[in-house]
């Protein structure tokens, strides 16, 4: 993560963007602004901000669509919805689409600062989890030579190695279940997968 947190404000009211830019810059953040969803998404693609303050009601592309597209670009970007009175139910619905929280207008700047700080905690946690995952992957992949005798592949299946990594490093047990239940996979291959899994588990416990 960058040393100075970056916040993107997407709001079609220019005065709102200028207000946030002034206040949040004073708090030590780097602040970018956009007046519509399309230009906001361009900035998301280019800069990958830590937090996006997103207006719910905008012309051409509303906040819900922008939110969904941001999450497709990077699901870990923290999005905080800005909404006027009368749209609270819609704002709550955005939580189902991955929004972190929502702020109502008129804007309480102290509350905004508090929500942003909470959002940054989540962003930092996500970043830390990514680094831990990368460290585990690096450590496990270094053992490929040691695992060579238990790795097997079939033309219509992924390597046992990759299945085990997905199951026990990325936390996706569905791959493991598919292999263990598939009659095409031989008993020897299943035993090989279990052997890999045991080594991976031991490695992760040490971490």
C-alpha cells in the first residue's frame, strides 16, 4: 500500500468534490475528484485508490452501477456511498453490492473522517492478508522439488499441486472435494493429493 492513503471522490456536485479535497488533504490524504461515473472509473483503473467516496445519484451512470464496476476492477477497494435523504433504503442496498458504508447529506465532516478511518483499517487489513498469502505461496512453491513424487496430472484435470494450493492456501475447498469424489481420479492420485495437503497444512501452521 502507498505511504499516503489515496481517496477518490466521485460526485457530480463540484462543490462537494472541492470540499472533500480541501478537508481530506488537510488530514493528510491524497485526494482525487471526478464529476461523473465514467471519469471516476478511469481514475480507479489508473490509480487504484484506497477509498472511493461515491455519490449515489448521478446523471448517465448512477452510483450503484459505478460501485459494481469498481468491485470488478478491484474488489478490495473500499467504497463509501454518499446519499441524500429519501434514498437511504437504496443506500443500504448498496451494502449488498460491496459498499463499506454510506453517508447521508447534509454531510457531517467529522463523521466522514471517522468512516474513512474505519475504511482504511479494512484496506490495511486486506493488504496485510494479501502479503501473508503471497509469503505462504512463495514458501510452498519453493517445495515443488520435494513434492515432485506426489504430483500427478491428467489430461482433463489440473495438477494435484495446483488443486492443493487452491484448497489450502487460497481457502477454496471445492477443488479438493471435486478431486476426492471424482471416479476418474485414481486412488494413487487421491493419496498424493492428501500427502500434499498434509505438507501444506504443516507449513501454514509454522507461519
